[in-house]
C-alpha cells in the first residue's frame, strides 16, 4: 500500500450492495485505468472475517489449530467459519451434531465421560 492508501471501507455502513470500482491506479507505472470493475467476494469481507480467513489459511484449514490460537471453543470457531462461508456466498453444511456435545462439555453441563459416550455414537 502506498503511504496515502487506505483499506476499502467495506462493508459500508447502511449499504447492502456490493461496491463497483471505477478506477484503478498503478502509481509507480503512472497508469490509470477507468471502467467498471467488480470486486471479488474476498475483497468485500468484513475485517474480522478477513482476519479469520488469513488465520485459517495460515494453519492450512485446521479448525482445531484456529481454536487453539484464538483461545475460543470449537463451536465458536465453527460458527465463525460458517459466517465466513456465508459472506463469500456459500451455504455451510448442516450443524455438526458434535458441536452441541462439545458446547455442553465446555459449559460443564456434562462430564468428560458423558461427552466421550455421546461422541462415540
């Protein structure tokens, strides 16, 4: 980024549509291109989704590693992943039945032994 450049202000408050870029500038080459250019689905991600995506890529798609690094529960990581999927136009798979068991265990509502029993089913 050049010293004057800023991140795209997306999502823009109160606006639901995807922005249309009308100018690209390549300052070192002294080239400006005008037209109508669509942004891809990654360019319009909210900052928190973009950071999650970067981490997900860094750990090669290992959600358990994302869980460890962020220090949050596995169901929370899955929820953030599902949010990311929706943001780029994919519908996440149905809920993982293991998530409820893990959430109950995390809240101390079931014992580790009970969790193991449920997860083996």
